[in-house]
C-alpha cells in the first residue's frame, strides 16, 4: 500500500486532536493559534515519507532495525526449469533463460518476467523475513501473457501463477535468488536468479542485449592499463 498525503493528514489530525484533548483535560490553555502550523507539518511529514519511500529505505544503516525489506531493484538474469510439456510430446521444455525486471520502493514492488514468448507481472505480493532467519521471502501472484501470435496454436494461453522467492544471505542487496512456482495450468517449476544489472528493462530483447554488453565489457582495471 502506498502512503498518500491524505493518510498522513488523517493520522496527524487524529494525533493533534488527541493532544488537544489531553491538554484541555490537564487544564492547559489552548487556542486556534496552536493549529496554524498544521499544514506545514503535514508537508514536512509528506516530504520525509517520500524520501524514505524512494531512497532511504535501501540504506544499510536502516536495515534490520527500522526497515526490513531487501533491495531487489534492477534486471536479473533468470534460469527457469519447468514441468511444462510441449503439445504432442512427453518431454519437459529445456531450461529457459529469461530476465526479470524489478521496480521497487519501500511501499511498492513490481516484478516483470520477460521471456522470448511471454511476459508475466505481479498482481499481488508480500515480503517477509525468511523462516530460516537469513534473508527474505517474496510471495507473489502473477499473470502471464504469451505473445499474441502464439495463442491458440499451442497450449500457450494467458494464465495465473504463484511463486515463493527466497533471497540468500543477510545482505540487503542479495546476489542470488531462488524461487518455486505453480500455475493454474497444473505446471510447476523453479527459478534461479544469478546476475543483475542496475537498469530496469521492460523488453526481452533490450535485457538480453544489456547482459550481452555487460558480459563483453572489458574489466575496469584492465582498461586502465
């Protein structure tokens, strides 16, 4: 849920009203002059929340005691192993190399899986500390949309699925993710997220090109020689 100015105003208004009532009960003289800074305080709190939501939440010094949320932003290289079988065969499809773009703030998370044949987006999500006390779990429900020209000819229609993703290690910015998933097509599978680049891509071809460029880029230290 995204915190809006209306939420901040409502909570601050309730706090101010409670404070006002307590002061009156204690016999303290109050007047409407005390309420004049209300708008400025709301603006200050709104700006503070914006900075926290967009930037501060991923700072390591806030993690663990004030913020409990992994930093998954960027585009990941993903290997998918699925139980899905192509029509007319009994062989599971080979391992699929694809990409996951992750756009994230403190209050929002969108994970977009891109393959050469389809796209998947989160429609619901929850982040919680992992049961093993190391890292986090991301639990999500997603919708998959195959490319239009693939629908109908094969069993490759729009469908829904759910996944449980695990981060590994205590670092707020993990370098390895694993996941298991299930779909309403009665298929299951696993995912392994191995590499990440900072830019969030939204097209399979762009993500593939970016990873190819990263793989062929010269080492920084070697380039200085």
